C-alpha cells in the first residue's frame, strides 16, 4: 500500500489537502469521493531522504566506542547503582551525558528494552560490537547475585588494564614505526625523483655505469613506469588479506602466525595469557561456573589459536579432569604458573592465585616491551646502513668517473 497526496474541494467548494494510504490512485479517488470530497489532483507521496542522516548512520555503524568511553560508563554505573538509583533512570542519564553518539544510541536502545521487561544482560546482547561476551557475562552474574555495582567495578578495572596494555604497546612500537615509515618514504622519493635525474646525466655523458647504479636505475624505471601496478597489487593484497582474516579458519591461522613472529611473537602470547588469567580470575570470583568462565575467557582472549586451547581445557574439565591437568595438557603455561595453579586448586583460592599469574605475565610484558626497542634498533640501523651503502655505491661512486667520461 502506497501513500498519496491529494488536493480536493469539499461540498462548499473549499480547498482541502492531505495524505492517505491506498492501493493505487483510483482507490484513493474512490475513498475521497466516499468522504464527500471532489479530487482535484492525486499524486504518490515520495519520501525525501536526508542524505546527511544516511551518512551519519553509516558513520555510526563503522565507528567503534573508544575504550575510555566504556571505562567512564562502567565507573558511573558502579557509582549510580551503589547509590540506589534505578537502572533505567541511570541508563537514561548516562545516555544523555556521554559524548559518543554511538554509545548514546546504544544506551537508549538498551534502556528501551529494559522498559519493555528485558533484563540488562539480555538487552546488551543486541550490541555485540560494543559489549563483548565477557562484559555481558559479568553483568548477568551481577544481576543474578544482586551485586551489579561490583560487576561494573570489576569491568572498569579490567578495561583500564586493557587500555594501559595497549598504551604501552603503542609507546614501545612508536619509534620503530616512525623509522620504518621514514625508510619507505626515502626509498619512494629517491626512486621517483632522485635516481631519474642522475640517470639522465649518466646517459648524456655516456659513462660506464657500475652494477649498483644499473640496479638503482632499473628499480627507479620500474617505480616510475609501473607504479599503478604496484598500487593495484598492494590494494588487492590488502583486500584479500582482510577477507581471509575475516573467515574462521583464516582468523585462526593468522592468530597462530602472529605468535611465531620474531621478537614480538612471544610478547603477543604473554599479553593474551595475561588477559586470559585476569578475566578468568574475575569471573571465578564473581561466582561463575568454571566451564562457563573458560568459555567466556576463550572468547575474550582476542586470539583464536589460544582460544581453542582454552576450549580444550573446558572440554577436559567437563570430562572430569582437574584444572591443573587440563592446563598442563594445553602446553600454554610455564612450570611456575602450573605450580601456582596447583596451589590455588588445592587451597580453593584459584581466583586469587590467577591474579598472581596475571601479574607475573604483566611483569614479563613490561620487561619485553622495555627490551623491544633495544631488539629492533639493530635491525633498523642495519637497514638504514644498507640504504646508505646502496646509495653511496650506486649514485655517488659514478660521479668520480664523470670528469673522465666528459673528457673522453
């Protein structure tokens, strides 16, 4: 059924206009005649779409909520629920006060679901890109135990640790990234603008070029003539890689490969195990069953390869094995960590011992990050030295023969 705009005259001849729903124009005219109106014009109503509104929706769906916004949200929810403010009222207030448009729309939608009778954890499940499985599970446990404020406090602490870890990684990799970008930029500029100038001079003078210069000139010609092929190959490779990593098996293989990277692979593994230990401890302390806690920890590990090992631990526990035996069979933990798990399992304080395990991994991560720059610097120095050597042999060495070539 479509909507039509009409202009009519009533029995007194006065102009009347409006909109009505009908199957077609004839049906709309019949409805108007039954109402005692004489149609003058009937046209289908075409709703005008706001282009900027559509662009805004696309922008909102493509953006993510910053981890700082989630930390502030968890802190405020902890304070408001501890003060006894109803959840719906607290959610409405936080939706109005947040600076993130995406988080505002999400909180308003969650609040609407709460008002319709759905609990908080189930309402948050409709937004998995913002609230992950661990977040929802902790909220679910907090609702069932009446300790929702503690759940939000633990979530804020977990998110703060996650933010600090990301910040340390960025600080450790900032210098190497700048050096690599500078090297790539220098290579591009040299091959496109510098080498062609020297090549034209060498050609005019008829100088006998050494092998390094010939290599540089051939590379420069390839850059200048076939740059569009290199651009297409780069973009195509990036798109293909992105699609491959979005598949289940591709994501698993890429996460497995990341752990084998030289220098940084071990660091990635330590960060993932630290995150797993802390999240697993937090969920056990909240009273979550161990098999459910392992499943959620596997999902929140952000590494499919390690996640499968954690799910293997879950399967072993469901078969009746102990946590120590399943952890030992996974091959992920060092003997020291296994001893700490054994003590925690014997004393019934596995959640507290897992915090010690997470802190142990955090110390290893801090040490690895402090040594990261020292490990990468020699590689960068060798790369820069190689670039300077090639330029010296390929560009400046033939200059000494230019005088002889000019006289010859």
